[in-house]
């Protein structure tokens, strides 16, 4: 991998959901580019292992708990002296989130709490630290489903990611003149444990999705992590309030190649 090793030198990054999948790939990439990384995750064993791997800090956190989220960013700031990058990435896609006709209110609320409310809490907690230094980059994980509809519905997931997209756009506009950039990262389908587990239970659903990707494959976590590093760096200094699609062309396709 050709990495600009010093692009994030001296910067402090907080990554939620950093113990696996896209989050873990981002932790590795941000550290490789020079950032000191703080990992927030529910899984203490995997979270500590990831932190140890990159010489970072692990903080156990339930991202739906306001006090826990505040503690995560406070520990990051107190330990390293700043929070320059926040990759608010934690999310779930449980099997009981399906068609609106089958998805119960409890399942709806759980996904909204983890996928949308957590991003609200993380942004609310980190922005004051960034204001102290007059700069920062916030990257919120939305999804390509925030801009497209799917007949293989996960209704609460799709709605939550649409909320992340709208909230990121608004924050990006509100804080632009304070040097704080906020972007919504919108990955297409990615080979993560979350996706693998979902599709293992329903190969037909996996194939129905794959056929729509012009590149003919799902993305890799490292490809999303490269976009995170770009948005975290000064290379994206004029990009804010953006819908940043990294989706293999799926959102631009009508008919895919044979």
C-alpha cells in the first residue's frame, strides 16, 4: 500500500466501532498515516487488541449512552491533547430489521439508537473540542442506501443512514467557518463480518444486490479506509457537507455491464 506516511502526523483520531470491519481497517490506515488513534467499541478484547496493534488507546463505550460517549472524547483529549478527527462509524444491521411490514417497533428503535442517535451524540461531544483548536474533520458513516431505495429492505437501517446523511450535511454547513468539516461517508456493500453474516443467511439476497454493482464485486474495508484517510486529511480541505460515495458505481448505475 502506498501511504503518505506523514499526512496525519501529530493528529488524534477517534474511531467508534473500531474493533472490526470498516472501523478496524480505518484504525490501521489512520495509524499508518501518522495519527494517534483512540478506539471506542463495545468489545473489550478486540478493541484492546486493535489499540495495541497500532499503539493507540482503547476506551470501552456504548455509543448510545451519552455519558459513555462524552467519556470517550474526554479521554482522547486528556490523553493526547486534541481530537482532530472523529470517524463516527459504529452501526448495526440486525436480521429483525426487514420490510416495514415485518419490522417491529423495538427493532426499529434499536437500529435508530445505534446508527443515528450515536452519531448525534458523538458529534455533540466532539465539536467543542474541535472548536478549541479551530479545526477538525468529522466523518460520519452513512451508506449508499441513504441515496437509493432497495426492494430487499432494511427499513430502519435505511432510514437511520438517511438521517446520518442529512445531519452531516447540516453540521458541515453550520460549522464550516469554524474550520470544522463534516462529511457523510457512503459506502456501497462491503466485505465485512456484518455483510458476510447477513448474506450467508440469504444467498439470494446477496446475489440480488451484487448484480447491481458495475464493478461486479463488493468493496473491501481497506478501500473505505482509504476514503476515511482522505477525508481526515488536508487533501480534502475544501470538502464539507458532502455525500461521499464509495460504492463501486452502484448509485450511478441504471444497467450494469455484462
